[in-house]
């Protein structure tokens, strides 16, 4: 799932993927900001708050009700983390922010899943033109749907999964050739 976090005049694109459920209600996850490396963490719900741990720190998060949709369909919310408040926009269909993603190299771009799961839907086919942020594959992992999007404008050179297939952590789902046919 992708989020656009707005704080003051700054915008950060955050990608979040649940990995597995653990003991005592904790769910392991990975998040990345602006196309950076994934950061592992874990979270669990405690009443109206979400307790999130990563990099040795514990954060208590309160999310107000979504406006203009839902976490699944998109929308906005105010998120309080300690004394700070952020504006959060859930990006529908795996869309990416207009800026913020790291640069993409010129070669083939494999779209790889960091977690195992069952392929719910493949939204593209080989040869299809895509734009950066277009939805490619929906994967269900630990009862959560994770959306994988195109890392660059280009053409789909390979689709390596089909609906119903089980993908392992590190498996390539789709390969994009940046700039091809544009």
C-alpha cells in the first residue's frame, strides 16, 4: 500500500507491506520512504491506537477517521504520532506521488515481492505500455492485499505470475523495460 505523507510543505511517499502475523497480536512489516531501502518493523493495535516499533523505537499512533473514502479505496486522514500531526493520503490503485520515488536505472526493472503470498490479480499483460505508478499485480499476504506498481514508464516485457499462483519472497512478478515504446 502506498501513502503520500504531507507535513508542512514537504511530501514523502511511503510504501508499506505487511509480512506475517506474529505472537501477541504483532504483525511484521516493511516500509520504505521515497524509494529508499525497506525498513523492518512490527505493529499491533491497542484500543484506538496503533503501536509501531522500528529501529529500536516505539511509537503510539492515532489515526483519525478517513475522509473521502477508506484505507482501501483511498482518502485522507490526520495521523498523530506523539506530539506531531501528519496529513496522510492513501493512494488508490498503487498510484505513486508525483515526486519522491528514487531514480530508476535504464535497464530492465524487475518488480519483486518482499513477502510470500497468493496472486489475487494481474492487471497487465506482456507488451502493454505502463506509466510509473500504474497497478501491475495484487498479492494477498497475511489477509492483506499488497499492490505492486510500475517503477517507471515503459513496456511490460515479462509477466511471471498468474492469478491464483503462490509467489515466494524475492520472486519476480513482472519486468518493465523503461522507456520502451514511449
